[in-house]
């Protein structure tokens, strides 16, 4: 049964009508007036003030002691199919309001509810929540609007007291002019954010997530830049502002794959509700300045055009396309270049945050074609893609998807040509099967293939850094192979403190952006085993004490603390679960190496190496992997 619409509004009370009317057959959550039900903290009434349900102290979950010297604070999860929550002043007890799996349409003025400390709205059942007219109480400390399809944040002036802000998984496109200096945890991943400008953050920031967005403008002042640099967890995708950052601002690195635009001085966001209003003199000055600037630009353009024509040449039409197809040398790929006329794209397969994969043919044989998205072809993105191709060209193993070459007409159309794996990725196979159709004999062979792949990578001093079921490809003949080296790096001092990868598979030391080694891949392998056991994404079954799904920040914090482990299932082989638990040891030094993992799996299967279909003819190469000598002091 669908949960009814929840509509949070401020009431304009008419003297001759029920204070909670205004909608047909509505059910409203309020601080219960004494004339409706005395000695009750909260209640639900209909539009005629008929009492439907009451909540008193015994019905609320107490989260602090009953000591009279400490303020009482309650957490209330509303499960009744209400349509709105009304502002009814008079209830002085501090409380947290949680609304989950509802269909909220609007939040209006709650500014008078000064006892509300936490507002938590999660999984809004595909309903778009409007916050255009929202006024939150200044007392609010924690705000979660996750999975609510909001397109913007509530009034900026009402967010200054927040210490926790979670707007993960929405439709937000811009974050600008926000004073969030008190925020310690900020999560805005999985939105559509392109602009992050003049957002003030403070030194107390410990967690910052802006992944799965498409940032093109990222402008902050030195104070916010410093806060981001010192945050314990900083999760960002590739960000390149080199084409949008203008002097006197400077492009500075924020992580190994993200640079941002930093102003020379403070640009503290305004905290006044009318900060966007300008006086007449200011507007006049801006208009006058704009007119003068336009005139100057026009004069320069005319002068330049005349100079070009006087030289006997027409205007170069390629100038207009420079920003769309940046000048970039691909000389490093010359030996890998394939004739693009011998390639043909046949069928779209998948799309990620920055790239697409197509089924294609090369000289009549099936291949996979990996391309950048049309909107993600900046010089930085192309450079990262080139690095991925060059790294893949150095790898040659039965357990790594083979690079065939690269092809391009212009740099923005660069594509990576890989061998085709006909069963697709492991995650899709797990979702389409269960334990009766995907048996443990095959799963164990797959585990061995993945472990051998890690042995090979680590022997080449390469850390995968993004091992998960999506990055394991299957083939009916060739077995299982590792793929997607977009964040993989050769082991250097510069690359071994950068937190990259997908967080549910990431080791605690990577989540904290501490120094890490190849043991981070072994941790991810242990999480991958949990996927083989349950066929589900890790931690999807984990819940809070009240039975709610864990939010992303809670998962990350618990993994870092070592208090959360994935599920392996009672029917899984005991030795498999024991191996997985060893792999996900909290301390990196307590985990086995990839060689030890592969050896343990082979001992259980009775095979010296993987017996995957079609690989017997290449088995002599596998023996070489087992005897590679690791330089002294380097942990494989």
C-alpha cells in the first residue's frame, strides 16, 4: 500500500474553522493542543480536528537520561499515513523527526518549531519534494533530505546552524552562496551538480562527499580550500576547472584527480535572508559597468577582425570549437593506434559517470569500445583516459581484460578497444541468478581467477583500487577477468594516499586517505566474496537500531571504526567465509597477500592453478606468476 502524501506546512489558523483544515481528508501531525487532548505531547488529527492518534512520552524513544538536570530529547519516527506536519508552538521538549518511505511534496514554514533539532527525510518514494518556500528553524542541527528529488537546498540563511547536512541522491544542479562553516559532515553525492561556488566551510569539516556529479565550476576561498584539504574523508570524482578559472583566481590541486579554483581573498557567503537584494545605486553601478565592458569588448573584437582580414585571411572557423575539442597530443598512443575505419560500433552496453561501453567489431571480431561521454572531454579527462590506456597496454595476463589498442579521429573521440567478454559483468550475473543456478564450484573458480589477477597486478606494482563485481567480467570460454583500470595506479609515493574507488568495497585506510598498499585490494576481494555469498550489494541488509537502512555516511564511519562487516550467509562454505574475514581485517598488516589468497583457494580446490574453460593451453604462464620475486621491503 502506498504511503499517503506527507505535506509539511505552516498553518494560518482561521478563527471559525479547525486549525488543521485546508486539505480534503488530511491527516496532520502536530504538537497536540490541550483542547483536543490534554497532557499529550503530539497527536495526529484530521481536517476537522478529530483525534486519530496520540504520541506521549512513553511512545517516544528516549535518547538522553531522565535526569531533570539534563534536557530531554526524543526521537520520533512517524509511521502513520499522514499528509503534512504542522507548526504548532508550545511543545518545548527537544525532538528529532524522522519520516521514511513517504511521498512528501512540500515543506513550508517550520521556523517557529524551535525545539526541532533533527529533520530526517529519506527515500521519498519517487516523489519530488519542493523546498522553494521552506523556512527551517534556526535550532536545526542535522538535516537529511536523501532520495527526495529536491532540485535546490532550502533557504541558505536557515542552514548556518547545521553541523550535519546530507542531500545524497537528489536532482540538485548548483550549490552556491552557502554559509556551512559549522558543518562537520557534508554529503551531496549522486546529484547533478555542475557548479560549486562560494560555499563556506570551516576547520571542523571531517567528511565531504561530492562524487557522482559533473562539476565544471568549483570556486572557493582560501579558508574553505584549507578546510577541504584537511578533511579526514574527501570523496571527489575528476574535476578540472582549468578552462573556467580566471585570474586573479588560481587553479590548485584538491586531490590527485581534482583541481579547484581558489580566490585570493575571502568570499564568505552571506547569511542574511535578503542577501540577494541590491540597492538602486548598486544596480545602477553594475549596469553602467556592464555597458562599459560590453563596449570595450566590442571595440576589441572589431579591431581584431579588421587586423585578421587585412592580412588577407578569413577568420579561422576552428576557434569556435577549441573549447569543445581541446588541443591535446596523443603521441604517447601512437604505437597502439588502430585504423578507426576497421572499427564499427554495434550496440550500446553501459554508461558510467564519465564513459560509455559499446559492443563493436574490429576487423570482423567482437570487441568492447570504451569512450568518454561527450560532456566529459576536458584535457584533464582525456589525460586520465590516456593514462588508463597506457597502463592497460603494459598488462598481459589471462586474468586481466586484454587491451587491443586505441583509436581516434580527434582527441575528444578517443576510444579504448578491449577484448569482448560475452557474459558481461559479475554484478549483472549475480542479480540474474541465485545459489541454485550459480553454484559454488563455479564461484570458487571465479574467486581463484580474481585472486590470480591480483597476484599479477601486484607483481607489476599496480594497485587496482576499484575491485568490485562491476569490474569483474565473465566469458563462457575465457572465464573471469579484471577490468576498469581508470583509477588504478602504479605504486608511487604520490598515488598511495589518494582515496579512490567505490566506498562499499574500500578498505578503512583508503576511506581515511591514509597511506595504503596492495592489501587494500585484498580487502576489496573480501567484500567481493560477500557478493558471491549473498548476490547483493554489500551492506544493503544492514539496518539501524530502529530497523532503517544505514545511510552512506554511517556505513563509512562504521567501516573505519571496524564495527561493521558484510553478510556472508549461513549456506556459504565455512572456509570461504574464514578467508573473507581474514581479507577484511581492520589492520592492513593482518590481511593475507594476494599470493597467499590464491594459494589457499588452490589448496581447497585441489588444483595448482585455475581450471577455467579454455585456459589449459596457457597454463605454463600461470606458473610464472607464482614465482615472481618481490623486491625487498615491498609488500605485494
